[in-house]
């Protein structure tokens, strides 16, 4: 008789406090992997510049490719997307292909600390409370997810405008 190991379930996303840039980056990687694996239909990523986010890593872009399907939606909110273009070219190229799923908005503020640094999904939220030190919390709590979504909705509906087109057409 063969002893076959039972499949190991994927790890559940953590809940609670995190501290440091690498801890934050790993949580972003893990959240996007969970989004692809579990078929999350909606994501909102908000940050002043996305400098600390691992969006341009090959593995992250592959994860986003697995996530991308009809009916899915991702919204990015930033002060501007200059650093994304400069530091994350793989993501920028991937986004061109999936522009119909990815909406981008530029916030109407110059204060990088005013804009929330959040990865939101309907069932889990990652919030950097101190973006300079990359400290924050992650939570499955419905009230926390709703609060984050309401805060992001305010920015998206009233305090931002479409920005960062996937392609630039010249005349």
C-alpha cells in the first residue's frame, strides 16, 4: 500500500499587525496569489506612488495573469503613476493587455500621506497605517473591509479622476 500525502491547503492570509517594508511586500504577494487562487472578483490598490509594492516582479505579474478573467475588476488609485512606469515595467506591459479590467485614477491631492495605502478585496483588507515605516494591519473583519471600501469610494468618486492610460496615442 502506498502512503500518499494529502494535498496541503494553501495558507490562509494573515490577520493582524505587520511591520516593515518586506513584510508589507510579502503580504501584497500573498494577497494577489490568494486573489488568483480564490477568484476574487474585485481589487482596489491605493498608494501615493506604489514604490514599495512588488507589482513589477515576474512572479507577481504571473499571478495577476492567472487572476485576470472576464468579470474581474481592479482599480488603482495613486497621486501619479510616474514611479510605476519607471520602476515596474513588467506590470505596465501586462496592464496594457488587460486595460479593460484595470481602471486607474489619479488623486486630487499633493499630500502623499493623505491618500490611503490599501489593498482591498470584499473579504480581506491590507492597510498601511504608516506608509513611511510600512506598518499596518490586515483583516478579514467585515467592518474593516467596509470601512476601507467606503474610504476608497470617497477618493474614487469625489477626489480623483481617470489617469494613467494604458497607451498614449499621438497625432
